[in-house]
């Protein structure tokens, strides 16, 4: 977590971290097989199963970077109820 990041770990299995502002970098190379890891912002959900990625949320906008050459990050829009909406975008 970068300084001034506001985050809550909501669940541990599957892991779900919610950030309202700031920046989180996740390196999940040793995540137990089959475990899901999600980072949720007010406008997007980034879901992975083992990779390196960054999620930044500032001023109502979310940016997600895949920092792995071998894994994918699945990105979903968040509807007004905080649920996944629309089609998945896959960052390779």
C-alpha cells in the first residue's frame, strides 16, 4: 500500500480488499492454488489467481496494470450496488 491509501480487507477466503483511494501493488506468486484475490474500488473490480498487478483509485477513476507476462487480470465494472456488471476485460 502506498501512503495515504484507504483500504479495508473485507474477506480472507476468497481475499477481497476494498480501496476507496490510493494505490495497492499485489505480488501473488505464492498464493495457494485455486485461491482468488480481488481488489475492489468504487468503479471496478480486479480479480486474479496469481500474478503481480497494481490498482490505483483517485478522483473517481480507477487504473489497473498487469505487471506479469504469464498471468491475466480480470477487470469488471461495478454497478450501483457494488456488484460485477457487464463483460469482463482481460489484461494480459
